[in-house]
C-alpha cells in the first residue's frame, strides 16, 4: 500500500514538475520577447504615425460592429467613445441581439434614431433582422435590431451590413482610446493587406473615471478582485500575445477589440454561432484558411492601442466568465484538433496548438492537481514535505514573479498607471495571487473543462455594473 | 537530491524577487527623473512660448536663452515647432524653424541618429524631415550604409525626396520596388511636380504597387490635365489598375465621359461595373436610367444594389422637385 502511494506521489510529482518547468521556460521566453519588442519601441513618438494615418487618403475605411445584448448600462458610453475616435472614415453599427432590457430604446432615444434602409449582403446566414435605424445626429451611426441568436450571429449580421472592406468588433461594454483604431489599423495599412486581422490591448475600466465614453482619469480599482484581473490582463496581453504575434502564432485576439478583413471573414464563413468562444474560433478559422490556401497573410497583436472593458466585480460573475472562456477554448481546440502537430499548419500547428492544449487548456487541471499535491505532501511529511516546498516555490515563480514582472514591464514601457501607489498595490496583490486568486480561477477553468465534456451550456447572465459610465466603484 | 533542488529553487526565487525589487526602485527613480524633465520642459514653455510666437512671426530674433540646453528643453522646443508646423505653418515659419533647427538642434539629432535604440533613430529621422534639417544630410547618408529596418529605409527615402528631388527616381529605383502600397501613396503624395512627372513618364516600368499608388494620388490631386493619361491606363491588362483608374476618375467629381462609362459597363470585372454604376450619379437622370437598365440584372449583387440605390435617389429627387413646383 505504502509502495503504491509512494509510486503515485512520485509519478504525479514528476508530471507536475515537468509541466511547471516547461511552462516557466515558455513564459520566460515570451517575457524576453515582449521585453525586447517593447524596449525597441518604447521611446517612439507615436504621434508622428498617428498624424500620417489620420488622413483619409492614407487610411482604409472601417465598419465598427458593436454587438449588444442587454447592455443598457454601458452601450451609450461605448457609442460615445466610438464616435470620439480619431479616424477619418468609419460607420458604426450597433447590433441589438434581441435584448430583453432597454438597450435598443436607450440608443434610439439618446442618438435620435429613425427607421432607415441600409443595403446588406446575405452571404452569411443569420437570424432575422427586425429593424434598421439611423441616427439623425450622427449619420454614420446605425442600429440593427435582430432576433436573439448570440454574439456570433449578431456579428455576422454586422458583417453582412458592413459597407467597408475592414470591420472592427467592439463589445457593447467596452470603450476605446481616441487613437486606438488608428493604431490597430497601422499594421493592416502598412503591410499592404498582408495583415488580415489585428487585435489590440484590452484593459479593465472598473475604477477609472469615465466621461462621455472617454477614460478621463486613470485610477486603479479599490477592489482586490478587480486589481487581480488588471494584473492578469497585463500578463496575458503583454507577455503572451506579443511573442505569439511576432512568430505569427496568434490564436486569440480579444473579441472586445479586433479588426478583420471582411473578405477573409466571408471566406472563413463568418463567426461560428455554435461555439461559445466565437472570437477565438474566428481567428483559428482565419489561420486555417491562410495555411490551407497557402496565402502570404498573418494575424497580429498590437500592444499599443487600448480598449477598456468592464470586468466582473463579484466572484459569482467572474466564475461564470472563466467557465465560459474555458469552454470556448476547449471547443475551438477540439473543433480544429486536426491542426495540432500538423506540419501543414506551420508554427500554428506545431507550436501554437500544442501550447494552447498543454498550457491553456489542460494546464489548469495539472496546476490544480499541483495544489492538491502540495496539501497532500504537507500532510504526508518526510521527503514529500520537501516536494511540497519545491512545488510551492515553483508556483510562486510561475505566478507571482511573472505577474510582478508584467506590472513592471507595463509601467516601464507604457506607463498606463502613473501613480506609484497603484503600481505598489498591484505588486502587493500579485504576492498574494498564489494563495487565493490563482486556485480560484484554476478551479473555475477546470469546471469549464468538465462542463464542456458533459456538454453543459448554460452560463447565466453577465451583469454589468456600468463601469464604462464610471459607475463601478 | 530534493534538498538540493529546494535550496536551488529557493535561492532562485529569492534572487528573482530581489531583482524585481531592484527593478522597482530603478523604475521609480527613472520616473522621478522623467517627472523632473517634464517640469523643466514646462518651465521652458512658460518662459518662452510668447517669445517663440514673436520669433516665428519674424517680430524678434532668437535669443541665447531660447536655445535648448538639455533634452527636456529640446522636447519643449519640439512641441512648439510641431504645433506651428501642424496648425499655422507657412513658408516663412517653416524657413525660420529650419534655420533654428539646423543652427541649434543638429547636435542633439546627430547623437540620436547614432543611437542603438531604434525608436531614438526613428524620432531623429522624423524631426529631420519635419524641420527640414539639411545640415544633417551627411549623417543621414552615413546611416544609409548600415543595416536598417524598413521603416528607417522609408524615412530615408522621404528625406532624400525632400532635399534632393533631382534624379530621385533613378537614384532610388531599387528601393522603390520594396515599398508597401501605403508608403508608395505617401511618397507620390509628397512628390514635387517635376519628380512626379518623371515617375509617370516611366509608369510602364514601375512595380504594380507603385502604379497603384500613383493612380490613387492622381485621383486625389484631381488634375484634369491628367485625365487622358488615366484614360489611357484603362487599356491595362491588370484589372486592379483599371479599377483604381475608374475610382480616380470618379474622384475628379466631374461627369464621366460616355466612352469611359461604356468600357466600365462592358467589363467582365464586377468592380469596374460597380464603379461605372456609381459614376452614373453625375449623369443626367434620363441617360442614367438608360445606362442603369443595362445593369439591372447584373450578376453581382453589389452592382445591382448600387443601381437600385441610384434609381431610388433619382426618383426621390424627382418627387421632391415636383412638390416644389
């Protein structure tokens, strides 16, 4: 019996150690990549580039799609921020996906909208469109009311109605910095169309002062749960995505703020209305299309342009969000499992897919197993006590050190949070991440994994607190 | 074995945390320096803003106190110059900025051009172009011999175009082939007329990307003298050229000659028929209706939609006119 326990402990200990070593190495590499890239661009006067692209002659017109389902708390702020964008030619399409609250009414009233006609293609099949409205104040602002069909379906309606060759997707609860669209479009314009999709940096708006859809004062939220998410976003966006983008291995660009070539979106069949993570699914389909058709095209992540989005403020809502994200991730990976380790798909198949399977998808299970292992090993004492200490140190290295490193990297390169107190708070909370935030999110992600396997697809509403109106604190 | 691992990892984690603490201290110190720099720049601005107004308007000469002594003051002067160049630029103001930059700012930018940091070099190249600093041309040419990024190479081209327009096309033939369409447009947009003429005379030998850029710029310039040149390009075998030519002609804002419309409607390429349909908005209603009937059953949905929209708008206009009468 003792021998069996010893064998089991050694086996799982070995698996967890090897996993942690691989992940720490991968993250270290990505961190170094991000550091070098940000160091190179840190002092660049970006206004020079902004000035060049602001001229309509040099830019490409963009249709901005805002799918909204029960977003009455934040949709007006979101629209204001999009109307304030420094971009020469846009049209703004708000797609009300059969909201049961006052989303459409609020938009119609606020922007003085009247029924109107707008030509639409029917290349993507969608739920029925009910009405189309156009603002009398801002003629480039449209509202499309449709039957409820989910975010993917709403976006497909938007693509059908989009007039311009590129479309930008923004969540109904998100707001953009003034130059964000200009900057996210830069790789598309300068690459001569080779960049067919680009995503920007997403940050958390909770706690910030927001005035008419513009973040007017940077303040870190007073809620530890929100601050931990701020740090988490910094880590994910700065560390992971910069490196993956440099190697053309991007599989996720946030649906909260991304730009796509309409032609590629049509060819990829539009958004999938069956999957939960429609944003990841779209990027994977485009990467697949690029490789299948051997096209000289790429998907890029641009760290500079910022989209502010609302984060869950309660454990219950955060739990639902993380469960849903993980289900979406697994569904996309499973749907395109044939790309895994398939040389036909280049670095996406050989490196990106295995990384997402191992670290992002199955990783939480192994890491949660690590926590259980640490507790068990502590109780068993003897040699296992040392195993537990070693594993705990690796957790600290993996969680805390990378989190603090990301906070510092962001502060050094972009300086979004200018107050020293805010930086110290983020760092202090990062020190506690391993004991509460990390295990909680791991548990929720594993829940998502289990729910995916049992095909459970109910996840409840995501209540909004109106952070884009500066109402979150 | 495990004991050694625990010790090693403990020391490693501890060291990393110490490094992070050191980095935090460094970061905060760097911020304090940056803040002081910003205060100095602000102080320079409040001291000299009015004076710069008078100097750039030619009402006063530059005084020694206005010459920047450090990076903070340089940043302040750059802000002032950028603001004037963007908002109130005129030839005289531009010339005064150039003279001051050549006389007093060159050492700063010379140093930046030699920097190992890419963004510092790029910023220096931007300023040399913005302020028209001819005195640094020698340093810029030295830079040309080094391994540079595509962004730097393009900025060098813009500087070369600004200061040595004669023979620009021949001198840079190899480099022009590597431009993106965005860069090609920007280059043609900034080209003085004689250089543009030289380039258009060699249109057939240009790379497709350059051809596209040139046609787009021709459309933007709306120079009617170029209409025959553009019309001649409708014989091109490259449909992309023909499409862009039609778009450029449409951008002229005049009634498109019938022969061009006919060619567009007969094209097998839907984009050409679409642009032809769009051009009908400047054709008298009865003629437009006649043309539109040819496209009413077009295989492309977009062409049909454009024709439908055109007819609807004309109908509405006719009804409005009837009411007014």
